[in-house]
C-alpha cells in the first residue's frame, strides 16, 4: 500500500497528479481509499474513507473534513473557510474575537437535525433562520440579531469562495430590540464612584481591592461624555490649557471639556497611579506616549482588561449592597448620562441631530397651547 502513482491501478476517473495530500489507494483488489491513523497503542494503522466510486470532489471533501473537522458545504465548513481566508485576516483582532465567539455559539445551537454547524448550507432556507430568530428573540433579541449578521456574512463570503451557493440568511429580517442605553441614575453613578474609590484604597492583594483607575474613569467618561475606548485613549497630550481634549470615534467631532476640580482630581489620581506602576522605568518624553489609563503591568490599559475590572466592580457593588442587580449599568451609559445632564447637547460631539437625540434622555417640558384671542 504505497503512495499512489500512475501505475498503481488507479480508478479510471481519478488523475493521480491532482489527488489531495494524505489520501491513498489500495490497489490490492479491495478497491478502497484510505488514510493513515494512529491507533490506541501508538502504532500507525489505516482507515478506509471511501470506495472505488468516490469522485475527485469526494476525496477533497473527505480530506478537508479531516483537516477542518467539518464536512464540505456545512455551516461549520463555510465558517472555517472564512476564518482561514485573507478577508478574515483583514478584520481587527477584536472583531475576529467577537465574530468567532458569536459564530461558535450559533454553530452549537441544537436543531431537530443536530447542531447547526453540521447542517449543509444549501439545504437550509430563510424560514429556518426566521424560526431560529423568533426562538432566540423571546429572551435575547440582541443575540438573535448578532447570529443573523455573522452567519449572513459567512454565507455571503462562502458564495464567493464556492463552498456554498446560497445565503439562507438573506432576506431574514432582524428581531426588534428594545433600546438599551445602560444609563445609570445620577445617585447610582455617584454611589459606584465612591465605592470604587474606597475599594481602591485597600491594599492591592487584599480581598475587595479594586483598580485605582475605575473611579477616575467614571468621572472622566461622565464629564467628557466619552465612550470607553475614547477614555482609554487619553494621554498626557490630551490635557490642554483649555481643558481635556477628546478625539472621538465613529465620526464624531473632537471636543474640549473645561477643567474643573473633579476632573483635575481624576487626572491627578491616574497620574499618581501610573507613576507608582512605572517606578524604576524610563518615562517617555513625548506626552502622547504617556497614557493616563495603565494596567498594573504598566502597559496601556486594553478594552478587555478594563471590561474585566468594570464587571468585577459591579459584582462587588451588588454583593456589598451598594446597588441592586437591576441598577447595574454599562460604561457606555456614562456618556448617555453626561449628555443628558449637559446644558448644551452638542458637547457629545455628534454631527447629526438624530444621534444627539439618541443620547439625550432629558424629558422636555413645554407650556400648553394657547389659541389666538385667549386671555394670557
């Protein structure tokens, strides 16, 4: 059972030079395709994978399934091909991580015919995903929509790649999601800030200690009306004579928030923490190389690192009775709170009135109408 060559009595419809690597033909008369496998005793053996009537396409599908763990044309196969493509590598590392997590959840979903990942894409139809959407939307409409978006992208790529011919998510509408701004009540925000400040004063290795940058983050994100990624990007260069300069993402305008005692205290706390962590290290001369938010290792604080610390703070606050489970709020909710509490709603940097209104939760108060001629 040596490696296939043109003189090894190959089936007439198979060209030896085009065979996939790793598959072999048994020309002893058994008429089978086989691969080498490792037995339980550690020795090498063989395993039959196809008969003499297998086509070249069948052989490639078999070997690809052994490599990716998914049969050709299945949801898992299309996703695996996408994740190995140049198009996937162009995504940011964070997007790759988020997409992979969502797709893994979707592929593990149990249907009447088994996990979704094992089903052939071209045998699925929009009603299948509409039913899946409706089922998930009963409790988690955001998850239903995330699955649809990622699977739709995977199948669209698969059509271009040739590993599927249809996109069964195309035309399936998204579930209706309730607005979730995560905005805290002002008293809750202040209570959390006090809690974070008190816990940060505990010894670093003691139970209940919280990162020193959490309380300053709450103040800065609220007053400067920032997304978490915008706050974490602040450096010493962001501190100007006029106040804190914030360069915003998603096309919003840069703004400056005038300095006040609370902001100045937050900045001082961050710089003091950084100086402690950087003890014995060279300090960059350029202000834009000195991030305000640093991890305990002294590196720029990442979104993932911040997220872990933020969620831990909220869990500790609930356990301590500072807030209830229902009063938990998102870091992004601080921007909503800040814009709502601002007299000038343009402070959020939004270019459109539509986006300003989305972040402004203040209820307008108006006088009642008066017809002409009515007494004043």
